[in-house]
C-alpha cells in the first residue's frame, strides 16, 4: 500500500481539527446550558458579605441569614462604564415625576403570599415608614393590601399606591384594549376593599406582542386616566423600541415610570439614559439581584459600606439611587425594611459608584475557561458530569434551615421570579420586590 501523500495528511489533519473545534463548541453550549439550569434551580454556597445579623458580642454568626444567602439567577454582564447621577446629595428620599407627582424613591412591593399576610405586612411597612406601595396583580393579594391600608389608619393622601394590569397575551388591538380595560376594573374592585377609589399609578406589567397591540393596551390606560381613576401611567419591562410604540402617537399620554430589572448584577447603563430621554423614571425590581449581588460586587459593597457604617445591601440600594433610578423591595423582616429606608443619610462618591458599576458577574468567561480544561480531558459528557457534581457538592454545603426557608419559583410571566405562596408562620424573606 502506498504511503499517504503530504497533501492527504494535511487534509486529514485539517478535517480532524475542524471536527474537534465543532465538538468543543457543542460541548461548551452543553456545559453552559447545564450550568444555567443547575444554578437557576439550586442554591450556591456563596454568601453576600453583609453584617446585618450581629451576635450579642458584635460577631457575625457562622450561618448567614436569608438575605445574605446568594440565590443564583440571571447572571448578566456589567457594562464598563456607569453614568453617575447628579442627585448624590445626602437626603432626598423623593423625586418628582413628569407631571408633578411626588414619588418616594423606596417602594414596598408585595410578593406572592396570602391576603392575610399581605394585610399584616402592609401595616408593618407603613409603621416602618414606607409611603410608596406596589401591589401587582401578579401577587394576587391586592385585597389584603387594601385592607392593610385601611386598618393602618394612615391618611390616603400620604400614600402613593400603584396597581398593575397583565394583558400581554392579547393578539390584536381590540383584544388588547378589552383585556387591559378589564384589568383596570379588576384593580379598582380589589382596592375598593380598603376604600381606595383612585390610584396614584397604574402599571402595564408587560408589553403586548407588537406596536398595534401595545396601542390597544394604552388606549384602555388613557381612558382610566381620563376617568380620574388614576393619576399617572407606568409600564414594566418595556424596551426603548416598545416605549416608542406609545410615543409614535403624538397625542398619547406618555408613561412616567418603567419598572425594570436593575441592580449591581443586572445593570444596563442604557436603561436610565434611554428612559430619561423620554421623560421616564426607572424603578428597579429585584434591586438586590434576587438575593444575589455576585461575590465580587458583594465584597466591594461590604468594603465600601464599612466606611459609612452601612451594610452591603444598603450600598447596593444607594448605588441604584445615585445612578438615577428608584427601587421597589420587600421583606417580612421589620429590621430589613427599616434598613432599606436608611440609605438617604449618606452618599457614595462618584469613584465608588463607578467601581461598583465596573464589576462584572458574567458567567460566560468562566464557563469558557472551564471548558478548555474539562472538555479535552473528559469530553462533553464527562465535563457536564464533573460540573454537575461540583454544583451538587456546593449545594450540599448549604445549611438545611436555609434551604427550607427560601422557596423560589419561576413565574409564568417571562423575565420575573416570584416567591411561592407560603404559610404566614413561615419566615420567607425574599428582599426582592420582583413582582
């Protein structure tokens, strides 16, 4: 048999190199998919380094509290630069919306729990000092919230109350209009339980599929505004392009607020800028990254906080305010609620804001580096099994009481996480404000 020629050998080598490269790409995607699946459904053994829970002697306990536990989810890369808001003065816990309404920067957002729990927590939040409330239809407890407001005895004019409508599944203009109009009526009916007849804001929780259906949604909102049933209109999870569907009509009443995922972990430097161009304020949901700021961001926030006598969580919330946004948060822990309001007595320096913004929690780079090591050794299957085992071992180190305390479930709505309904005696503490 004649020996293969040099050209044949080169062709064969090129073929095998190409196959190996394609194999590694497939393996990388398999690994990435597996990791994202695992970390979105399991706890990691990392913890946000706050000093919220102090022992009697001032020592940090060995088992962190729920708010300190890092819940993996939505690992988004951080941009290189941040815009620093000029509103860095100490104090200033309110902002004026376009149209003149005063709007408290810190909002209490009700999560998915019973009407009884919603009623109790609403009264607790009012007692702590919250005057801005977001009662989403997704939480299913607007009646309990309204009863809590009534029992608190606080004058209605001292509160800013926002409801929401879900109608994004509509298929055309008329369908969107009717579904949104029905949602507006349902809000008013639920809030009437507490004698609330007018809202300060109504929010469209998600945009419909295209500009035509979005305009149908907005027509119903404008009718609610014209009827004096709400003082302002807002949206949630709208991109700049979807906002422009509303602005395309020069006679349309523009939204004054856009509620978006915005935190040290899910930071988009364009969010505040693009909304600001349109006269829209950003309100962050999930302001603490659904419980996870990322290890690097947590450590830096803790270090900065020591300078001011503040926790990492307080630094993270202050960063949101100083980058030009506001936030909605929640907790069943009264001390946590107080802490979240105690961010208006200090200000980060511009350098500190930029340092926090420059951190990246991108998972892609770490997965790529891991694939370079794992795939050549064990192949895609071996690499997947190895990473699965690593994540499982990390999961097993989590304290059992923490696993029982926090119950997370993916919402049926895209892009949100929400807390499961829990018994009132369970201390579920999400600190997320994600609904």
